[in-house]
C-alpha cells in the first residue's frame, strides 16, 4: 500500500495555493501552480488541478494508502487563552469570546489576529491541550490556541474526496516538527506520566526565509511561532565553495540573516510563553541551511556554520538548556521524510480507544480539517434521511389505519348507545328509571341482581316427563327381550287379562306426581318379568331429581301384576376426589317386596326442570 505525505505551500496569508510537495515511497515530486491561477478568483481551478495531480502521483498500481496533508505556517498564529476545561466545545467558546476582543477576569488579552477570521469557514482554531483536561474550581486552565487559515485546504480536501482520495489526517508544520524533530528522551520510568517529561524546543530555518519554532513534550505540541528573516542575495565564500572551478565567476546565492534582534525577539516570546504555561524547555534543537549568515552572533565562533551560531546564541540566552545544531539544506524535506516514516510505522491515526475508534488529539492533529465530512458522511446522512423518510411514511400509514379504526370504533359506540336507549325504552315499564338518572345501567344491574336472587328461592318443578321416559325406556328394553307368544286361548273359554306365559309385558297404569310419589302397575306373564323391569328401570340414567322405585309381585285369580312405588329423591352432591365405585344392583327377588333402589354414585348435578303433570 502506497503511503503519501503532501506538503502544501501557500501565499497571501494562507489563501492562495502556490506549491505542492509529494513524498510517496522513495520518490519526491513537486507541483507548482501557474502564476495566473494563484489569485483568489482562480482558486477553484488551481485547487482542482492540484487534486488531480495528487491522485495521479500518489496511487501505486491499484492500491491506495493513507494520505497525510502537512500545511505550512503561512498566515497561522499561536496565542494563549484561559478556559475552564480542555473540552473542544468549551475551548471553541473561549476562542470566540477572545475573538470578540474582550479580556476576561484573569486579564487574558484579546486575539486581534482572529477578529476578521470566520471560524469554521476559512479559519480553524483549536486549543493545544488534551481533550477532557479539567482543573479545580478555583483555578482556570491556560493553554495555547493555534489558528490556521485553511480555505484553500478545505477546497483541496473536497476535490480529493470527489476523486476518492480523501486525506486520512491533516497536520501543520508545527505538529510535524513537534512529533518528529523532538530530541530523543530517556525511556519513561515506571509511574512516570507525560506531564513529568521535559519540554523540548525546536528551531527550524527554511531556505525561503522563515524561522519556525515549537515547544513540545512527548511529541505533543505545546506552543509554536514563526517569524520572517531578512533574505538577500550574496556571493558564497571562496574558501568553502569547493564546487567552483578555477576562473569561474561565483554564482549568486540567497543569504538568510539572523541578527541579535531576531534572537532577542525569539527569547522574549519564549519568556512570555513560559510565564503563561508555567513550563520552560530544557533542550534546544536547531536545523537550517548553510546559507545562514549571522549579524553580531559569531564573533566568538567565526568558523562555525550560521545555524550553529544561532544555536549558540539561543543557548547563551536560555541558560541551563542543552543545544543541538545541524546543517540541513532541506530542513522541511527532512521533516516530511520523518513524518512519512512515522505514518508507515504507526499509521495515519495511531491513537485509538479500546474499541479501535481513532481518537484525534489537538496537540498532534488539526481537528477541523481531519474531521471534515466527506463522501462517506454524506452517504451516511442520505441513508439516514431515507430511513427517516421511510419511517415517516410508515408512521403516516399506521396513523391513517388507526384513524380509520378509531372512526369504526366511534360508530360502534354510537350504535351501542342507540341500542341501549332502545332497550331502556322497552323495559321502562318494568323498571322505573328516572330520566335524570346519571347512571341508569347501575340501577338496571341492581334490579337484575334482585331478580336473580328471587329466582334462586323458587323451588323448581319435578322432571315428570323425564321420569316417565325412564319408565318407558325400561319397559321397552324388557319387552324387547321377551319371546313372541306361541299359544292362543281355547275356543269357548272365558277371556282373561292375564297374559299367557311368554307373552309381552303390558302397562296397566302409571301415575307420577310432581309433589308426591309415583305408582305403576304392569301385567306380567310370570314372577320373573317384574323384577327384570325393576332392575332395568334402576339402570336407566337420570339427570337431576328422580324417583327411587320399589316393586312387588301380586297375584289374583284372574291376573298376575307387578306394582311399582317410588318417592322423589335429589341427586347426591359431587365431591372432590376419586369417585366411589358404582355398587352392583341388588338381585331381583322372584316374589315378595323389592328393596329400595340404591342411589347411583357420582350422580349428575341437579338441574332445574320446568316440571310437568302426570
């Protein structure tokens, strides 16, 4: 995967895009904007061409790695403010208050260089403190604020996003210097936190004539600044110009002059920052080209390079600090190469929380630009809007159905009320309900309860017809088992009511009363038919009250009869638990009085028959 770092050089206080410097792999390429397209009116065309160039040069084959943009400090400022916490929203509110031009109760001065800036549109401002840093109630947090004009960078990001090459991270040159040029520190001991580590100062002199400095701790930017240097054209020293051939005219070179005035101004800024932040650097690192000349700084060191004289002057003014100085003809290129190696080793966003979500730190990244919404964000919002619209349509459809259901329910309620009025009109003669009664239903329910209690006190009629049916079914069952008659009476003999042996059973009379008892008489051919009839009658099922029958044979000279007599009995109540076994019916006696009919176990619950006449 091809990882790339692109340095963006601007002009006109960060508004115009001038040059791009792209490092991808081991290659380094440069793009320069045409002179006629550097004006603000032609910004879009210039940035679009730059974006296409970045995409063409940074894509290796079919792979696209992380792209990091690094902005030059042109037009950027760094000042201090006071804030209750380090939260991004709180810091933004404090910055806007300072932008308005009023000092707070602690004497924080206004930020005049932010007065004409439109934060979030053409300028981004952020506090250089860890997000969520809080202090005691009685104290307030003093922090540095970095403001970067980024209008052309925002346009460049949008163009890159449209081409599918959105940058993963955006940093300033100050952030890059703090992260990769800080002198090596001893490894942190157990229990040591970042705030205990020493502060390091880095000074970088650009060949274009700008001095850039940073304070950092553990690779995190604390404060920064820059100043322009006097740039002139001079002739190189013949003693050090080894490339010049004999007899050849020396070529003119750009010379950067650093005098006591620049050193004094830089030391004054550092003293102010030390008083505001309460820290001071203990080590200094300087890097710059060999074309630096010093004015009044190298009297004691006439043979050392100019950047070494600058480091020596800073070390002499800032007592107690160790100084390192190195000649680098391309100091910005060195920073970019180290930044590229760091991105390769740790990724564009190395810091992440426990869930793996990148956590952006304002001390190492430009937050507004790194979090700028792109195609992915727009796609997310489109889908969210479509989902919301679909949900709204569903809710509307559900509301319409509920409205229709509510209308149907209201119609049913009106119909029920109309029916209730009609029913009340029908029973108005039965139950006197005043017209002004607020609760006629309660009155009707009370009347219903009274009628039900009255009905429970009425003794139901005996089921005469049901008992008559039992007798008839028993009679039919016995008659069905008897053989057909085989003899007929002799000629001239007297008629008789007594059936001949083997003839069918004949009902003579049967009386069943609803309040008394039951009586019955049957003509039988012999003494065995009557007991069989009684047994069959006892085996007939009954629901509710029934008659317990007894029977007896009787004989006269003219006929043989079997008489039935019984009394009404109520069924036995059903009790919980296993049902008792049904006792076997008592054997019928051939002659004599039959015993009472044994009650059936597990009889059916009593019914309320309407009764009947015999």
